[in-house]
C-alpha cells in the first residue's frame, strides 16, 4: 500500500521557485539596486566669492545693512565669526585659498602659472573636483582677474581648473552722463591721447577709475554682477543632471561703489553710523598705518585729504548699496537652485576674499595687519549637517576651505595642503579648535606677520631687505576693545605674552602650523 503524504496546512506550505523565477527575481533586484545607486550622486558645490566683502551683514550683527538673502543662507548653515584670510589683498588671498597653501609656500608671484612652476604637482581646489568627474565652471572673479580686455586679463586664471574657459565680462563701470564724462577724461589722460584714442567708447574696454560712487537708474543685468548672475543661472540649468563645481565671483562691493539706484534708495545716508575708531591706534608704528591706497588719489571725487563727513557718508552709502545689490543677485541664484530641486544635494560656500576698512583707523581699503583687513565673512551650508543657523567662534583660515570641501564631497585631499578640514564644526560649532590663525603681507620695504589667537593679535614688521631687522611691533587685546585702539607692545607687563606670541609666530611656518 503506498505510503500516504503528510498533511500540511495551506498556511505553512512553501513552494520553491523555479530556476527561471529565481533568475527573474535576481534581475529585478539588480535593476532596482542600480536605479537606487544612480540616484545617489556626489554633492554639487556652489562656490560664491564676493570681492572686498567684510562681515558687513545682518547675520554678523551689522543691523544697518540690508542683506536678507545672505542672512537666510546663514540661517540654513554655519556662520564663522572668526575666519581669516592668509594675505589681505585679492590675488594673494585667492591664490592661497584655491591652492590650500600658505603664502610662504606659494612664493611672491601669485599667478597660477608661476605657482605651477614652483610646485609642479600642484592641484587646485576646482581641479581636484574636475579630476573626480565634476563639471567645473567659473563666472567672474574666482582667481584674480575678471575682465577679458583690461587690468590683468586672464594672466591669473588657471585653465587646468575648469572644464571650459570661464566667463569674464566687460570692465565698463559707469552708466550716468556724469560718470561717463569723467571716465572718458580719465581714460584720455591715462592713454596719453587727449582725444581718448579708439573713439568715445574706447574707455569701456579699459580699467578706468573715474568716480568712486555712482547710482545709475538701470536694471541689475546692465551691471557686470547682474549679467553674470543671469549666466550662472543658465549654467545651473545645463548642469542639473551631473555633479558640478560652480564658481561665481562677484565684483562688488569692490570700488568703485556702483550699484543700481534702487539699492541706494534702501538707505538714508544721514542715518548711517560714522566709522569708529576713526583715528589710528595709539602707539601704532608708522609702518602699520599705511593702507592699500585704493581710494584716495585714485578716484576723481575723492582726492582731497582728509575726507569730509559728506564724502565719508557717500562712501558708506555706496558700500552698503553694493552689498545689497550683491545680496539680491545671490538671492536670485539660490532661488534658481531651489527651483531646480538642487539645494538638498548642493554644498554652498560663501566667502569674501579679504576684509576692508570703511574709514576706521583713518583707513580706506585693505592690505593692513589689522583685524578689519584680515577678518572675512564665511558661511557654509552643507546637506546633512546638524548645525543650522549657528555661529562658530572657532578660528578658521582660508587654507582650511580646500580640505573641508574635499571631506564634505567625499573626495581625497591631494598631497601638500596646509589647512585643516573644519567639517567637525558643522556638527558642533562650539567644539575646541585650532589655537591661532595667521596673516601676512608685504608692503613697500616691510613684511608684516600676524598671529591671531582667541584674545590677542600680535604683529611683527621686519625689513624686506634685512629680515632680522624689526621695524615695528603691535599687540592688541580684543577683550579690552573689539578693534585696535591702543598698541600694547613694549609694555613691561606684557613682555612674557609678547615672547610667547613671537615664538608661536616664528614656529608658524609650513609644515609646523597648528
């Protein structure tokens, strides 16, 4: 009699799939996994440079400025309250930032072609992204240089950094009848041709410093930064389906202070706070008092000295109008990033290349060893980071930006970088960090080296011809005053502190930096 099969309830019966079914299931799993992997792409980078922007923004506590778009960005990321450039002038600051190396390593010539001769295996920040499959593009002033036909042209640019040549716009600054008249006069004198040479519009292709301020009643796109924003917005649409590193370099608020009239109309000039302190620090060495000279004697309506109160207010008004103009352009760019659905996978880094004196310490410009010249705005908004809307008082430097962006993007940092990734601060902004930041500059026959700790700034000036010859020393205590009011160097009670800071300054040479 045949043996009966065991009775198994229908709820527990397991039917083995056929080989074909197993194969189809595996194929389906592979397709789903591949599709999911395709959706995970490296983060994009929107790299926003703003020329001569000091931390003059509402998010930095400067309430008389109108900067809603940058303030919103800060509310979505981390604002660094003590960020410092390595060299407080455009070309050197950008060269250091974009190579991740300090000025001593780069040498005296900050053109990328010269730096590459000095460091043959150099890889720049955008180049590292390009090497790892990113489409890297630039608009405006990322490296030093922003005009195709004027000033330094493309001599500071770096073709190896970009997937295609960057966009450089027109050097034309002036648009009102008075501004154009002065520009033509300046150009004629500069060119040595009383007739202007090349016709009445030849000045538009030159770097002409006419009026220091102008408020033309024109659309945003008429000016360099407005046109550039439209081009960058168009590029976002082209890049939306592949990883990109997009550098957008705004010219304003660099002199001349030219912005569309509607941004001037945001401010009441009579209510603007005057600069303080408006005198040099007590006891400051003469070598430290010299500024970059970007204003006086260079612009037709600002050649008297001292400047009158009316002129000071006009300049403040112009700087603020330019900040608001750039803020609006950044708002348009970020709005397009949102519209395209790219914000959640885009790292946004906004920085100003150096600080700027707006009449404080009787200085107008950059290229000093003071806090206002070395301190810069820096805002980082990165997907998936815990800290949002936080401020960090940690000391960070421009050489830190390169390794930070590499870590955020999952890219290996190239050899030779001299900064430290501050990614941990994007999760814990108040954690302990590096003990000091360093800034240096060469001006005339003097070299200044400065160390900024949590509380102090110590600056030593030496002769460029005889490096061991000290020509000036400065010490400032920011617990006593937020800006330099009195030089404390040379006082017996600070002798031990000076020795300690001087030793730290001497030790602060690559590769020994903290």
